[in-house]
C-alpha cells in the first residue's frame, strides 16, 4: 500500500510536535510513504515581507516553496528511515522512494499550495490513499469560523468537495480547508482521500477508517 500524507505547515509546529508527528509517521504500516510538508506561519511571514519589498506573486510562491522544503528537512532530521534528500519534483520523489520507505518533500512549482502538490504526487505515484492533515476536523458546508451553523460532513463525493471549495474560493482571502486545484485533482484521480484534524494520534485512526468527529472521507 502506498500512502501520501500532507502535513499543513499550520499543524507542524515546534520541536516536540514535530517529534510526535515523526513517531506517528514511523508507525504507519505501509510499503511506501510520501510526506508533503507545508510552510505554515514561517512561509506567511517571509511572503508578507517579500511582498512589502516589491516581490511579484510568483517570486513569493518560490519563497513559500523554499520554506516548505526547510520544514521537510526538519522532519527528515528526526525520521529514522527517510531519505536525507528533499525531492524537487514528482519524478525525483518516485526515484528516491526506490531507496527508502519514506520520502519527505515540500512544494514543487508556483501557483498553488502543498495540498495540490500532495494530490498531484498521489496521482503520479499511484497512491492508494491521500491523507490531508489540516487545522479543522473535516470539510464543512461553509467556513465554520464564520458560520456556527455550517454543516460538517463525514463522507463526501469528490465532485461535492469541488463545489464546496469553489464556493469558498469566490470570497477573496478565504482560507479554504483544501485548495481548488487539489480538489480537482482528487476528483479526476479518484484516489480515496481523508481530510482530518492534524493531530499525531489521528493519523493511525484515519488509516484504520475511524474518522468520527475528526475528519471527512472523500471517495
Ligand atoms: P503551504 O502549502 O504551506 O500553504 O505553502 P498554506 O496555504 O500556508 O497552507 P497551510 O496553512 O500550511 O496548510 C506555502 C506557500 O508556498 C507556495 C505558496 O505560495 C503557498 O502559499 N507554494 C507551496 C507553491 O507555490 N507551490 C507549492 O507546490 C507549494
């Protein structure tokens, strides 16, 4: 079984938290595991500074990608069976996976977030499962921070996910549970996906199929 795990930078955190995630990752029982790490607060800080200094958006994306790769190196620092190299694209990730059970990477190219990177990687390597660890406990009909009555889903079809994300993206600056490109790739590749609250102990639960209260299964 091949699994791609997307760890949003917002769930990544300090040294203790990274160690806890690393322990949970090492316990995942599968043939190949690809972890895609986000940039979180550090990426946002760097991007904001670069914008103020006059950088264009594509250059800001490259800065964000740089931070995601640094975070990937942090995770590699504490993993025992991961390759000590951060692949820059999917072909390299696939090649490195021949050398080791775990491959950790950050972003690839400008224009999207690591949600989409993880979905594209899952498609490219033929993953059986895509796990997206995020800061909310699943997909809601609307942003639950803005509307207390938003409905939480435990199961969704991929085309329903695309519609929910599309509605969210209409509002400028809205922070969606997953980016639109990622939702579209999940729809076309038909890879089973679980979007869940990114806590180390939740990784095992969702792999075992228990998403109650913590996530949404897309299939
Ligand atoms: P993230 O995936 O961390 O974005 O990438 P995010 O929106 O902050 O996600 P969370 O909150 O961690 O879940 C950080 C930035 O890096 C650039 C984008 O600018 C993104 O906002 N990036 C990342 C790319 O341009 N391409 C990639 O493949 C990945």
